[in-house]
């Protein structure tokens, strides 16, 4: 059963637009896209819309490069290219989180060239520990809630939002169970399959996904394979946009045990409190306490120290940096992160990727060499023996 469910999720991940269009035809509902990440999907869902994470895809970039410089973030260029080439025509709306300069700039360009009935920005606080951050964020969440309610013609009720929060908490709990199964026994589900499911969770109807995940987790929990020794790795950066990287880790005896990626564990790492405070305040608290990333300033838990702490807690034998080319926030953080890891005696490898323009063959050679250095190839030979 687990294999069949996994194939369904893989097919949805490979062609997210088709299944969203099928949902629209079946329900007559509207789809609100969002650029990754941190957008409060619970609010979109509570309004009765389909939250659709724009995760990039195969598309010609030339039309986007008319509007964006070639040295701007390739995720932003790729997302705009998808829209300009008609591959996101199923969207009825878009929310853009203002987390970096490239994403800030694309919002107006998108609105001018591919306007949608509903378009909004999510203005996140960069200094999340300032006393004013929570008050400011509550105002932003209220503004988005009001805008989504105006678009559907009816305010979002507290009961609707609570139901959506519970649904998303259930989803995150299932995904964390899946992540834990992989961490404890990587042979149960591979690196690539794990991150395929994580990515698919942004583009599959949440109710349907929870049913699939429940079956998948149950099936994998029933497996009794003896764990095989693997080299534990921690991933740090922006996105996994090249699944081949995960193939190379799988074939080299590596197991990803943690990450701070926007389409990885950072997306599912904590729930929204269901009691004690208002639903909007719960959403704000979760956002302010998320794993640090390059766009936020967290003085009490600087990213470089959090990276070392998490790598050590997970007993990672190495850290793999996945940086999008021209990603300024990640480039600024890299030196400090590297120095912290070196002081802690944790080896690392930095890989620069770009949507649609990275040579997988060169990456394979570098990853295999890194894995051999930290013990991955030895683990492969042990497994074969």
C-alpha cells in the first residue's frame, strides 16, 4: 500500500497544475498561489480557497529576463516565467511574502504583466525579537484575513480559521512522523522520496494529502527492516530545487537528518497553538519562533549558532549548503555559517544551484567526493558486503 500511495504523491508532485485544475473543475473553487514561504496558508484555506505553493518548474526563462536581471534570484525569475508562459493560469490570486529584495521587486512586475483578481503582499518583520514585531505581525495577518474575506465576499470566521489550523497541524504532524521514520531508518524511505513528499505537501489538497500520508506513515511504520548505517547529513540554504542532489546522497550512503530549507523541515517544524490565545495570535507566534533563515534577524539565536546546534543535536557528520545562485541573503550569511561549523569541527560543502541551469554531472562528482571524505562511500561498501 505504501508504494502505491507514494506513487500517487509523486505523480501529483510531477504535475501539480493538472491536479489543481481537476480540483477547480470538481469544486468550482478558487486557487491562491504563494511564493515560498512563511505565507499563512491556514488563512487561505479558511477562506475556502486552495493554497498553492509555487515551487518552480521547467520553463523557458527568456520572457522573465525581459523584466528581471539575469543576476536576480533564479527562483523568482523561474516563478515569473511560469506565469508569463501561461503555466500558472489556473491561479485566481497570489500572495508574495516580502522576504528579500528580489521577491519584493517581482510583486509589482507580476501585477503589471499578469494581473490576477486577488493579489497581496505579506510584509514580514525582519527583526523578529523586537517588542513591536508581534503587534506588527498581528496587524499584517488581520489585513490578509480581511483581504481574503473581501475577495470571497464574506469574512473569515474564527471557527473556520480554527478548523484550518487543526487540519494543517495534523498535516505537519504526519510529515514530521515521516521525517522521523527516515531519520531512524533511511532505507524505509529515501532522501529523494522524503523531500518529494515534503514538496508535494505544498501543492496537494490538504484533506486528500492527510489521507494519503496516514496510509503512507502506517505502511512504513509496519516495516521491520534493520537500520543500515548511513552518513548523517544536515542541509542548509534556501531550497532543494534539483532532486538529483538527493539521488547522489542516496547512492553515496548519505541520510539527511535535518535541514533549515524553505521546502524542507523548516516548513513543518512546529504547529500552531489551538488553544490559549486567538487563532491569529497563534499564527503570529509560530512565525516569530520559526527556524532562523537568511531573511530574519534573531539576536538570541543567530543562524550560525542554530546551525551548529542542530547539526550537533542530529549527530550530523557533515553539512551540505544548497545555495541558489545570486541569493544575496544566503551569500551574506555563508561566511559566518562556515566559520561556526569549522570551529565546531563539522565539515561542509557548498553547492550553488540555479533553476534550470545547473549541471547535475558536476554536482555528482563533488557530492561523491564529499561523501567519501565524511564516510558515505564506506557506508555504501559496508551495505554491499
